[in-house]
């Protein structure tokens, strides 16, 4: 057992040296987490190849209820894609894809660009600004509110609830915010049902119907709205801020990107590897004994797949601690040279 609680401050400040020491000892470890969000002891996968295999291993399930485990977010907001397995995951994804199309995403582009421009215009006259508060946070939250059709009058309260869920201020605040958000989303869905068709994504999800007549239930709609809020919000905030910080601390790359904006794709890919927006994937649970790299994970055990740790595995990425926007994002495959 590796007690990461002893390294809590080090993990918060810079987790990568901790993960590097774990990788040197092996790709899979039983760890005790600092703090905890319902699972204080878990298996942690830190090797790239092992993490990639674990992400698609059907023996590591997302729906903890299949093992008799219940968590507050499921009870208050409902099932969603991050806590579902096939065939339920397949069904939900199929219904959502009918409303969340590439055409809709492209139609959003001008509005996202307008919101981005307005936020930057508000920052410039001040000469300096808090990137998170002035830009990275309001950008995705504004887009998500518009996607869900959250009325302007409700957006301050909606922001307060979502902030408390993503970054709770105390032990009880996250649970209270989950309950309030679940109640709000239920009312929002009912209002849209009564008001008739709207142009927002939530209205389209309410109307989405499969060939066999299948539709999303209120609980599933609520779960989808919650997933869009939390997954779309936290990841975007962190990716924007991490990418800007990486460029500011690597001035040669910043100069190159300013001279050639086409390099931005490389910035995004390398930031996802070098300092991605999510340190670990959400919990999986072994539905039967699973062996990974010679380590047996017992049925019912929770498993965290370390995305940050895997992204700096030297077995896959040469000089992994170096930020390099020209790097092949696929890294080096097992057994040999660079990918084609």
C-alpha cells in the first residue's frame, strides 16, 4: 500500500515526480488517497500501455450499482454516460447523438467566437486580469448555459451551484449543491416540456426519439445536463489555463505560435499530454478479478487510471517532462521508433 496522503501537498503542487517514482516501481499500485471522494483506497494505474488497456477493459465497469455501490450524484442527478456501461451506455449515446450533431457544433462556432471576443475585450483595458475568473471560467459556463437554455435570470445561481460541485468549499457543500442542481434541472426540463420546442440542446434532447420510439427519461435528461455542465465546464477551464501557462513558461513556443497560429493544434495536443485538464479518469470497478501487469485486482475494487501519469511515461514518450508542441502526440509505440 502506498499512502499518498503523506504526499498530499507534493501532489497538489506538482504530482509528476510522485508518479515518476511510482512508475519506476511498477505500472499498478494500491494507494491510499489524500482526502477522498468516497473511495479512500484504490488501485492506481500509472503506466501508459496499462492505462490504455484498462480504459477499454470491459471487466472494469463504470456502473457501481451493478456491485451494490451507490453514490450521491447518481441519486440526485441520475445516470449519465460517465457512470454507464454497454448496452445502457450505447443506448444513451445513440439518443444524445441525434441532438448533439456536428452541424450543431459548427453552428455554435460563431457564438463561441463572439463570447471569446467579448471576454478578451473586457480584459484588455485593465492591462491585467485573472485568467480563470475573467476568461477560462465564464467562457465554457456561458456556452453551456446557452446550450441548455438556462434563462439569463438563473445563471448566477446556476454558476454558484456548478462551482460548488467542481470545487467544494467544505465537506457538505458539494452534496448540498448536487441536490439543489438536481432540483433545478428537473424544473428546467419540465418548463421546456410545457413551453414547447425551443432551439437549445436540452429541448432537442427532450424531443430526441430512436427508430423504435425510445426516448430519454426525465432522470436521463437530468443526468445528461449534469454531465454537460461538469465535464464540459471543468475540463475546458483547466485546459485553457494549463495551455496558457505552458506557453508563458516556454517563451520560444509562444513566439512560434504567435508567428504561426496553425501550431495551436500542437499546443492543444501537447498540453493534453503534458499537463492535461483531468489528472485521473473517473472511477472504474472490477466486476471480476482482473490482472494488470502481474497485479491482481479483486472483484469490487475501485480503479483509478492515471491520465497525467500515463502522459509522462518515458516508455511511450521520449523526454516526457519536456513541453514540445512539435511532438508526435502518439508518442513511441512499444518496441520501436517513432510512429509514421
